[in-house]
């Protein structure tokens, strides 16, 4: 089966990328890492984390709402954009590529159910497994967050709370959109590795000319494009088994790709001013959302057993 984006879908993807490029560029990213409020720009961000939890940019959130990010799958009759799951996947892929912070998934899924979520006026957090993202910044929390305690998050742009007990919640759409974000990260780190391999020179030639580095970059590209095919296919079929497979491949492409990107960058990749470590940390955090490795493996195993029966 072959998948090709329509002209409208390409325009949507390009429009989201252009919007995020204007409203959440590299300077805004490092400003958010530094102080949680976007103040201070790139230089302040490169000094390291400020120590306090990140704060959500409400103006950016409303901009996303005005652009229809949260209401993308909401019917037009209900004030939404009226598009489908494939288009949402494209939007979330771009969000992952840009390292856009905030409870994007929870707010998107709440559009139509929580007043103000579709327009970005209401920030929604969702109880998911044992972790809750952006709980302190949320206006509405979906699920029982009683007893949640703050954690020191590995990702400086994703504040986390841990629940005393695991909450059920196996949402295929949430798993697929998380896979789309992971795909965005995988694609971005692949770009960063290729750029560095072409620009950085050792012994008078680009490091990409060395076989070990070339193999790392090739492996990243293969994993990314394999995950892309699986994620796009699952967006069309919306089959839980396809989504589980896509989630596994996207998680691997994001985490493994970010680690390989660090290897390509060498010691430079481990320094605070590098963007690469932020992608790796965000990818790790996403693996703990609903539909992660264990749940996806269970879905696939059950489907295989049923097929054998």
C-alpha cells in the first residue's frame, strides 16, 4: 500500500511548521528552557536551567487555538476545523519536531468536551498511567489526580507529577498522536546529525565521510522512514493493532535516533547548549505515556495469538 500526502495535507503541514517557526523558534526554545517564560532568549538558555518549573506560554497556547491546532478533528458544526486523524498526525509531527512544550495531547483530545479547550483558552491536563504532564499549569484536569506529587522531570520543558497508583487508560488516538510527536523528533535529530556530519571536519574532511558516522546517519534515516510509513498508515486505518506497531517503531526511532545523533556530535552533543539532548529527554518522557512499549507489545501479542487461533 502506498501513501502520498494530498496537496491540502502538505499545505497543512507546511503551515504548522511556518507558524511554529515564527512563534517558537530556537531563541524561544532556549528562553523557555532557561526561565520557563520565554524571557532571556538564546544566551540565557545556554546557561542551563533556572531551577524552577517551566511555565506555559498562554499567548502561544491561544495562538495555537486560533490556528485550529486543538480543534483540528472537531466537526465544523461544533466550531472545529472538521479534518481527520491523518491531518492531526501531521500537525503533531511538526509539534514534535519543534519540541513544542505543553499538554498538547490532553488539550487536543479535550476539544469539544471541555469548554475553551478547542480555542486554547483552557489548558487541559490528563491523568495518564502514573504520570501527569503539566498538572500545575492546567485549568482542567481530566481524571483523578488525587495524591499526585511533583517529580524532578528529566525533560526541562515537561513538568511531571506522579500518582500514587496507576490509572487505567488505553486510548489508541492518544498513542497514535504521541507516535506522531516521536516521529517529529526522529526526523529532526536525523536532520541535525546530517547537518553536523557535513559541516564538522576531522583530518581535513567532513566527519560524515567516515564509515562509522555514515552508518549511524543511515540507520537513523531508515528507522525514521520506517516509523513514518507505519504512523501514516495507522492514521488512515485507525486500527489499534496498526497504532500499536506504529507506536513501537516511532518510540524506537525517536529514542535510538536521538542517542545516535549524540554520537555523531561527539562530546559537543552532551553539552547543555546542544539541542540534541532536549530531543532525547523529551522522547524518553513520551515513552511513558499511554500506549507505550509494554502496552503496545501486549496489543500486538494478543493480535498474533488470536491470528494463530
